[in-house]
C-alpha cells in the first residue's frame, strides 16, 4: 500500500483528497498535514497570528462560482454568480464534511522539512504540532497543495525610506475603511490592485491612484481611480512617476503578486517559480526528475477548483498504477513546449485560451471530461473590460443541470 502525504487543506488540498479518496484503504494510505486549526486555506481569514490569508473583509469573489463547480461540487442555484468570501468557505467546508475528508487531515501540524532518500525511494517528512513536538514520517509520494499565495513579491522604490506613511503588500490589506480620507497609491494594476482601488473609492479615500508598468496595455475602466505609469522615485510624501508627473500620498499598497515559496522542501525538490501561467513541471504538476512528487495549483490561475481536481486525479492515477508516465527526456521536452506556448500570452484573453487548452489536455490524460468553459471565461473578461465596477452584477449559468 502506497503512503501518500498531502501538504495543505485549502481548495487544492481538499480536491486532492477527493481525488485520492477512492484509493484510501485499498491502494494508498493518505495523510494531509495542515498547519492551521481549520481547513479552507486562504478563504479562512483567521485572526492575530493565525491570519495568513491575502483576502480581506467584505471580499466578493472576482470569478463566477459556476466556473468553480464540478459535477459533484455545485453551489446552490439561488446564489448570485459572485458570492462573498465566507459563502465560498462555508460551501467548501460543507463539501469536506459530506465527503468525510477531515479524517485524512492532521490540523495544527506544520511541515518543517521534506527530503528524499534516493537509496530507498522514500520521502522523509518532519512535522511539528502546536506543542512544538516534532515527529518524522516516511511516505512513498508527496503532493504539495499549499497554495500559490504564500510569499509576497518584494518591490522597493528609490527614496522609499523617506516616505512618512505606510508602505505594505496587498496581502496585509484588511479593510478599505482604514483608508477613508487618505490619499492611496496602489502599485500594480492586476486583480488585487483593481479590486482594492475600487474598495478604497467606495470607502471614501481622498484620492486613489493605480500605478502600472503596463499603462499602455491597461484595458480596464476604474471609475474614480486615477491611472499612472510606474513609480520612478519617492521623496517624503511625494511620489514621482515615470512620465514626470507627481502627487502626494499617505499610503502605498504594493499589489505586485506572489512568489511560490517552499521553505520545507529540500533544494532538489523545490519547484522553481515562474510567476506566470506556466508551471515548470510535466503536465504542470509532476516534477520531471522525481515522479513521486506533485505540485497542485502552482501556476497563475484562470481555472481553480476544476484544475486542482484534474491535476490531483492525474496524481492519483500515477500512484495507483493506472497511468504510466513517459521517460524523463520526453517529460522535459513537454515542459519546454508548455513554456514556449506560455510565452505567447499577452493578455487575459490569451491566458484563458492557454489554460483552457491545458484543461482539455488534462481531461484526455485522466479520462475525466469536464465541460469546456472557454467561452464563459472569455465573456467574463469582456464584462470586466466593459466595467470593473459592475461586472459582478452579471450572472452565469451552471454547466451542470440541477438535480
């Protein structure tokens, strides 16, 4: 019987457990380590030292719930397409309870290190619990499902040490109400910069500016938000932009994304982050030089839950012996082909097409054919470009008929 370790019980971890559930007790023994006291990953805000989530109070999801569904994981049909964060969290927890997935999870158990013993072909996993007691376990397979939003990307500006206000990453943004009456600069024009900018306008910020290095390619309308090119220099409360213009601010929020961070993994087992929609692994989830190690959901994402489940299903089929992987040189060639295709991505429309093709390919490999969501995703992006402030008022149809 194969011993399988899963790291993390956020959405990626939960749907990995769902994919592995059929193997448990017959072909595999599954253990999931979760460092927090509850499941849910970033959807669970937490408090105090337990607050590890990049989400914030009052967050409404930015992608339709219908594109998060699976045949066995559907939201109540009476919900709008864009429910609040806590609705998604509650639904995920109810699913885990219904599927009896908690039995696999060891809460308050942090993975401290993962190494691979090549002589015995086993992983050595060291963990610590809430009492700081350490233990060592051995596994035949490891699946890393700890999420993409772990390590904030760092950015510095010339002269920022002279800035008298706050400079912080969007991960630590909790509530727009904190910035009522403030002059707010958001550095970075992607999802978090867009959403937080609009939230600050609604909360009564005195000025809201979004600065982006891709100003000429910025296709979105942000009502009440001023757009500027990248930050060139800071002098006290004055920020100068690359076009020579300047303005004064009280706070700067860096909305510049995240880097995958795997501090517990030994060097040879770490996935090298690209910060793009491409993940440098075979089928974007299997480490080529160690096919006993899988990474789930470690690329930038259009698709979420359906992709996590298909990647985990691929892992489950490999573990059970139902799917044989090709030779390592073939895997590396496939990785390079994926990389080259990803280099052609210029905007969100391209990213949708790229990841939709990836999903179709995963469906063929795993034998799990899911509905093609490409046209709905393209409509979603069209809605966002028409009006970022109102696109969440639109509703989508579920791909799965009501029972």
